[in-house]
């Protein structure tokens, strides 16, 4: 059994899918792993960094990595 981090880049994903098939023929399974810190921002990472940049304060607040002021700013930004 082998594990790799989940990667969103299409070319890498295609290569990993090919690798999964080759490894499966050799009797090995390859599966992807995503950490909690990856789960929270993942849905926002669809249009590149500049689009996601606006979501960072809210993401940090969700991860308990932001102070109260940042959390309030994130709430305000989402209501805009």
C-alpha cells in the first residue's frame, strides 16, 4: 500500500491515475491522503490564488489560526 498527497493539478492527477493502474497490476494500491488543513481551503481553490486570496481570513478563522479581528473581517467580506 502506498499513499500520496492529493494534488489538484490536472497533469499530475493524470500521471497518478496511470501510476495507480501500473501499481495495481503489481499488487499494490495507491491512495490519496488529504489533511484537515487541506480539506478546509480545498473547495475555495478553483480559480487560482487571486480569487482564493479573498477567502483566506475566513479559512484561517475556520482553522482557529486567526484572531477575533481577522474573523470579523472574514465575516464582513463574505457578506459583501
